[in-house]
């Protein structure tokens, strides 16, 4: 069977590399980022005696040339953080990327987090052809994943661990059977950028439901949404719900936050929220 180059990281990269090895695909080289933990790509590559590198190919021309010269059938990217040079993409027959959304919607970074924040009912996983532009290539395989009212960003990642290898397997079968991938509809395309911890600040002008979605999208193990107490301390919020008490605190001004028996009360644009899981730092 033709050889492949695998670029991946984290539990999702690990799940897909495991699938490729289970299917007896020959992996000539792995590109990843240093981890060496359980469910890490580098540990699996080392265990499987596959050459692996942490290098950014944009800065390592020698390694780039070596990989180009392999003329592999597949280049497979899963949760890889570096931009893969077009020269390498063009040197393989089938450059494939796995992306955590229903492309062409939610191109870019952290698509599952953005989907929850935006109140979506569904997300998904897509395997598509890699191009010079981000997440734009024709689609080989795609599955839909429902987002429940209580699902967190981490819950979706747990779903991804199961779905990513299935989508990859389906895409490889389609490639090998001569399936013609379908083009993305650019009229439906949306793009979202990288999220950083500072973006977790709660906007009290938003509605209760919007803030609840905002919090659950970013709860543990992500950095969490946050607000500030009157003391100036930062409260990192991991769980919040509507607060229906009829006591006098309901008449507090918008933006008020105070300790009550069950947690912290936060007054927002259309009512009260109760913060039940939090950390003060």
C-alpha cells in the first residue's frame, strides 16, 4: 500500500493515527507537537517505530524537501497547529484534512466552541481536500453531531474522538474507490478565528440563554468564562443556570454580582443567573 505522511496532535490526532495503523496504512513520517502523554501522537509514533518530527516545515527546508521526495499517496492532517506548506500539499496525491464542523460553516479555529457559543443545535466532522486556503477544499466525508442544551465544549471533543476516525475511514474508502468529492458551497461559508482566554469575559448585555451557552462552551478543561467581583477578584465560571428566586436581590441593578446561599447571583440584561461552579483567583 502507498505510504502516507501524518500531521496531527492531541487526542483527536491520536485517534486518527491509531485508525490508520489499525487499517495497516504505511506511515512514512509523523509531524506533531511535543506531548508524550497518554493519547498523544508522538508517544504513539514512538511506540509504533514511526519517524516523527516537531519541526515547523516553514522553517525546516531540508525536512520539507525530504518529505516532498517521498511522493506519498496521502497527506493527512488532524488538529495540526502549523501551516503545512503548499509545496508539500502539492507533492502528494491526496492531501486530506479533518475539521470539526459542517463545512463550509465554521471554517477556522475552535469551531465546536464557536458553535456552542452561537447557540447552534448541530455541529459535525468533515474530511476534505487540503488547499492553500483554510478549510476550503472539496468534501469526501461528513457527519452531523447534535449539540444538546447541556453539551460542553469538552463533550463535543469526546464525540469527535469517536467520529474523527470513522470519517477518516469513510473518506479513505471513497478515495480508493474513485469517489468524486463534492465542492463546498461558498455562499454558505462562515469563518471564525482563534479563541484566547481573554475572550471569556461575560457581557451582561447579552441574554441569559446566550450567557449560559457562552459558559458551557468554555467550561473545564478550557479556561472558562469569567467576571469580576466587587473586590476586584476574578471569578472563573464553569457552570451557570437561571436564577428564579423571588427575594429582594432580584431588584439589583444589571451587572450586580453577590454571594447567595446557592452560589453567586449575577444580574444580566433579561434577568438573573446563578453561578454554581466557579473559582476565585
